[in-house]
C-alpha cells in the first residue's frame, strides 16, 4: 500500500508565515517564520506543480509584494512584473463631521494582495491574484508577468462597488476549469465568467444586503468567503456578511442556508473534498462584535448542504473565548476522514482529523493568524 503524501499547512500571520508538516496528522513539524516580521496574507501551493508556491506579503513601509518559490518554500523570489493598478479610481472611508463617508481617490494603487489562485488543470501556467482596490490580475507564465483582467476590473457596475471594513478586495478566486471562474469581492458581490475571464456577470440573486437601502440589489453584497466543492466544481458555498448560501455555478439564485445558525455573520468557510455535501463555518456575533457568540468557540458543520447544522465543541474552549476567525483562516485537506484547520486572531491554530468530531490545538502561540491553507508534500 502506497504511503500517503505528507500534509503541509501554511499559516500566514501578522509576523510571518509558518509551515506545519505531518503524515499522520498527529505529530507535526514546524518550519518558519518565513518573511519574519512581515504580514503574510496568503500562501498557496500550485497543485499542478507541487513544489511551486506563492506568498502575498505586506509591509507597512514598503507595501505589498508577491513572492514565488519553486523549491517547496525553501527559497523565495519577488515575482510581480506588471503587477500595477492602471486606469482605476479608488474609494476609501474617511471620518468627517457627518461620520464615516466614502471619499473618491483620483488614482488607485495596489494596497494589499489578498488571495492567489493557481489556474485549473486545463490552464497550464495560469495564476490569478486578487487585491485591493478591487482588482484581479492574471499571469500566463507562473507569475513571471502579470496583467489586469480588464473585464472584471472595469466592470460596468464598478461605480456601485464600495470598500468593506478591510478595504475593497478581490478574494475567493475559484478556477473551475473549462474557462469558468468565480470570485468574491467585498463589497460588490460574486462575479462569474465562462470565457476564461474575458467577460463577467454578477451572480448575487437572493443574497441579502441588510446594511443597504436595497435589500437584494444586483451588486453591493459583501462576500466574506466563497468556495467550490473540490470534486464538484458546480457546487458553490459562501459565507456572506449577511448569511450562508449555497449555489450552483450555472444557477440564477443562491439558496439561503443560514437557518439554525446563531448568527448570519462570519468569515471562515471550509468545504472538504472527502464529503459530498459537507461544509464548515464559524459564526461570529455581528459586524460590531467580531468574536464568537457567548465566548464559546463552536464550529458549525452541515452534512446535507446546509439544510441542518450541528455545533462541534469537543476540544474547543467553551468559556472566555472571544476569538475571531478571518476570511482566509479556515481550510480543509483532501483526506478521508476530512481534516479541517482554522486559526484565530489570538494566534491559536486548531485542527481536526475526524471531520470535526474532535478538535486539537496544533499550535498555541503564533502571531495573529491571517490565513490557513493546505498543501501536500
């Protein structure tokens, strides 16, 4: 019987990135910090070439940079030729006598890289990158050269997009193959393409905007995290600012699956490959109170596509746990039973190797965790 490849969990934090590696998901080796002292917003592996990785790194003095590795993360090089925002005006929140108001910026610049996504198996060399101010880039040569995806960046609805609390960002890039792409934008909504990114349409039917005057607009929704099922690319899930939803790539509307959760608000989302209709999320009290309800860290699991939910607590703190889990800080591996991993703003990394029935602390004293991604060795 062939030995399973090792699992590597990449953790991006406020003070660098860390890599945890294990074959049995019981004993873990830690490497890092990589990019010590810098903010690491996302690290991802290219499954088409497993030794190739990308890292989104931010520095308060020197701004955002994209790094690439071809040796499994041992060494990194800047890989950002063409990664420039051109021809786009921006917006930012500003305090005025009237309170918080949006201010127009004449020339938008690259503020933060949020998410990197290697293309589908039928797009050799393609890599996508989402960033603030609401821009999507594409590379056709493994990140050596980049260009803005004009069909999305200059979408006709762009004037209706507004920055969320973390800025206006493209994230949750899902490359589904056969020219199909879908992204989440905060705060603009979900947008999909069926022609390899040349043209894009908003896909936000039945998604609530409880903070706006129009409750179900064409655009303006605040997607917090959106994922496709790893083995059924048509099946989509999203944790929104205003609820949890299930959708189909070719569908017209999303289905609200928030019933049974203590809050509609949250960021984290995991969709494990090993189970057909399973998803995980971690409810957060509200946009104002950004911590788990009642100080109890509970993971919500549905095994029927969101029809019913079960709250998983074994091994998780059930008092005085005022944690926040951010949009990139939850993921799953491809093993059966499923492994799920999430990190908190307090720097604790949790994991399960039995699809959530029991949880364990993988690391307890990391810097605040921004992202958690799974790779294989």
